[in-house]
C-alpha cells in the first residue's frame, strides 16, 4: 500500500510538472473584449477609463475587477458586473504546490464571459 501511495504521489507530481499550472498554461492575464451599439462608448472598469469601444484589453487576473460601465454622451450609462469562474486547469497543479502559485497570480480564475456588449439607449 505504501508503494502504491508513493507511486501515485510521484506520478501526480510529474504530471503537474509536465502539464504545468494554470499560470503557465492560461497565463496571469486574460484578453477581454468590449463592444457597444453605437460604437465609441467609453469603457470604465471600477470607475477608471479603460478604452473606447470596440476594444480588447488584457486584464490581470490577480486584480479582480468588479464593475464595468459603458458611457457615451447623449446616452444612458450602462453598468454590469465582471464575472469570474474557477479555471479547472489549476487542478493540475494541486499536487505540486497546492495551487498556491495559481491563486497568487490569479491564474486560478478566468473572466467569464470574456466578451461584453452594451446596447446603449438615447437619453
């Protein structure tokens, strides 16, 4: 039994090294795309001007953004949450360092969805 457990541990560690972790496979940043109708809306992430639609930006996963808003003169502001979900690739690293690297870098999470669209209404 002891040999089986030792063998399983060795295989798990080798698999973790061979496959890497979510940090290696998925990275610690993720591209997120923003679109609006009409185009040309300012995208604000946590009240910070980020880009103008249409745009794609690389967001760090370690800093979890909470809210986005689309703003354009003459149109009503639209706000929505940015959602995240667990990145299953982080499970590959569980035997190596208990996925602590993935949790620290933020790679254990993905922005989901990675595309946001807003249909702006005139004031």
